[in-house]
């Protein structure tokens, strides 16, 4: 499974769409990102929710973020090894 944060995808679409296409063994083309805009990031407040649900969401997001950062570091290390 490949994790990708929405914010990263829209802030640097060329990099992250390429990452996704590489993962699915697909052919990337710049026209896929022609209409991607970062203007939606943090545009709306999160919906209100109870404290218990909020705590569960925060804990789950922390786990996902840790895994995501691990994937990014692993990919960077592999890229460096391939260019060495």
C-alpha cells in the first residue's frame, strides 16, 4: 500500500503524482497535474466531533503519519542507492 497525504499531493503534484504512477507501474504525463491546485489545503475547518472520536482520529493520524514518513525515507534511501 502506498500512502500519500493530500496536502503533499496538491502542493507538489509533479513529485507525488510521479510517485503514485511509479507505484502502480503506470506512465506519468504532466497533463495529469494540469488542473491540480493547492488552494483547497486548509480551506475549511474540520467538522466538529466529540472528544473521544477526536482522540481516536488524532491517534490514528499519528500512526499513519509515522508510516508515511517511513515510506518517504525508505524511497529516498533507495533513490540514493540507485544513483551511487
